[in-house]
C-alpha cells in the first residue's frame, strides 16, 4: 500500500525527505510547520494522511484557502514532470543555472521550484524563508540565477541579480523589468501554466460564455483528496477565474467573486490595483467592493501608505485611476492600513479586508 508521508516543509531538509519518500514510492504532503493548530488541523482533514494513495501520486498540496477551507490537490508524478519540462523549456534552463527556493514549500509556488530542479537535474539552493539580504547574496555569491517570488518580496530585492524572477499572484507590478515574468496558475495546475499571458507548451486554454477560464493540460491535478475530479469528461478544468483570450494571450481579470458591480458597471479589482500601485504614495493596495444601497457596491481602495505620515488622499487616487480607467472604476472610499492580510503564499485575503 502506498502511503501519504507528511513532511515538514521547511529548509533544505525538506528536499531530502521528499526524495526519500518518492524513492519509497510514497506521495508527500508538505505541511507548513508554522501553521497554528486550527489551520494545521484543517489541512490534515482535507489531506486525509491516514488514507492510502495511488501508485502514480507524487504530491498532495493544500490550496491557500483564501475563500474558505483548504482543498487538498493530488498531483501525479506525470503531472509534476510535465510542469517541470514545460517551465524549463520556456525559460531555456541550462547547466549553468541554479534555482533558489525561498517561498513556503507547503504551497505550489515554492514547492514547484524544488520539484522542477530535482526532476530536471538543475542545481538548487533552498532557504528556510525569504530574507532579502540572503537572497541577494545567493545571487551574487552563490550562483543562483532563477527564483520565484511574490510581488511583496520582489519589491524588497534587486531583481536584476537574476536571469529570471517568476512572480505569481493576480497583481504583479505593472512596471516590472523584462527579466521578471508574471505567471498564471494555481495549485490545481501544479504551478504557472501561462507566462506573460502565453500558455506553456501542451497547455490549452478556452474562455466560456460566462468569461471563465478553462484549462486542459498534462500538468493538471488527478483529483482532490476527497476523490472528486473537477475536470469535465473531456479533461477541461474550470478555474473559477474570469478572463479573456486575445491573439492567443491570456488576460486574467480575477476570481469570479472578486468582481465589483457598481451602478451596473463591472469593475475588476486587479485592473484598478495595477493603476493605483504606481502612485508614489502607495506601498501596497487592494481594491474591494463594499455594499452600497444606491450603487450596489462601492469601489474601496485599501492602501498601505509609502509614508504613514503623508498618506495619499482619495482625490489623488481617483485622479490617478480616472487618468487611465473609466470614471466608474475610480475608488470612492479610501481605507488606510498598516499591512494587507495575506496567506502564507503571499495572496491577499480579500475576505479579511
């Protein structure tokens, strides 16, 4: 019987434990040792570590659970290898490269750095956590050439030290340098499946008449740990994200539930965030809808000021938004915050705003 090995996802020792489990034919559940007891119990309940796995299963990875309880995604060895091959081919990885893993290894963004390095035979350095000084030293002195970060981490380092920096999430910096590549993907896709809107080799995309993104690809999950398979009979996975395809390029608007409808007009938070983030008085921003009896919803900008003593004004942010977007997309409410609530993988927890 193949078992699910629960492995603490922390530091270089994780790689040894992962390799040992795979050599034994077991699958691995990377468990974040920093989780408080209730969150840890939720992950374990979804992952069912006492139940056996199928022979081809490689990983069981918990989703971030930004909108509720986490799900446990089952990824096969075949899917993990397909992701590693497609990513390495797109980036042109060669023998001179070394990956740096510094994101949480319990989430697919950090975990996929490790698995693609192992499967492709690429050199790998693993840090226990993100530390800007250690990361830059790894590039300058440790030979690291590629890494994966979240936008908040990217802003704290010199990305020019790397050949490539992959950035996930829905709000990559609009003014990013050429070597910083925005990726789109999720736990169910085993990592990014589109780079700068261009699908990786072997990835098929389609948009349904409700504007939802559907994916069919060899790196997709086999099922969730409860046995449910979210793919349709033809192998298509409905992501829950809305977007559009134009000239073969994917543009992601955001999660279906994130859409703000104000005065009958649709406003995508990510689009507004990209504009507001360029304002010099803004360090971080998230845009959400708040119920309004007249307009249905108001567009609210939750801002972490670059200088708390001189925060941006609502008028200044409205002017910035209206210079590039329809007037109805400009925020009508400004809320100042010391920090934005985020998951361990760096995603903004909109439900907590």
